[in-house]
């Protein structure tokens, strides 16, 4: 908002300081388009690789072709950075939570100014919920640290 609305109109603000409110009233809604694009791009950039899981599949294929495969125990162990598909990485909760908080903030700030953003955010939250519920239920391993206490709370939150 600052760089897109105030700095572009700096000359006009200096010339007519009493029209600052009108200038911001016109410039801030224009910035909602940028945030709509940002939300859509972030959604597909994060959720696409998450659901396709291309990196783990390629790493598992490399592990299968080049790693030690003598016994069943060796086949199920990570080798260097390559893991078999049966050994899943832990869920990156912090990255996901940070993106969701940013999306909620954008929704709260621009929901009144740009009602179209509400529908885009509704679609984003639905898609995010769908993908991460599937991934948490079927892909990521459950840890025994909390005994399953945080899992239902996280699924409700997503």
C-alpha cells in the first residue's frame, strides 16, 4: 500500500496536502487487485507441489536405483538425502500457519473494500483445507509428542 499508493502520488500530496484522504481512498482499493493476485499465486505455488509430491517421488526413485537395497531394513532407511516413499517427512506447520495468518489478515483488511476478494479467499481456504486435510490424514506421519491432542485442533483450524 505504501509503495503503490503514497509514493506514486507524492508530488500530488505535497502540492495539495488537504486531499490526502481522497488520494488514499482512491489508491487503497486499487491495491486489492495486487493482493488478489498474490493470494491466488501463493495458493497454487504452495498447494500444487504439496499435492503432487514430485520431489519425494523423484528422491525415492533415485534412492531405489542408487541406494543400498540388500535387505528390507536397508530399503526402508533414508540414504544421504534420499528417502523412500515409506519414510515421510514431517509436516512444516510453521510455513503453513504463516501463510494462513497472512491470508486471514489480507481478508480482514480488504473484505470491506473489495468484496470480490471474499470469494477468492473463500476458494483459497476451501482448497487449502481440502489439500492439507488429505495430506495430514494420509501422507504425513503422526508424532507421539502430543498423543494426537493437537491433530484435531489443527484440522479444525485448517
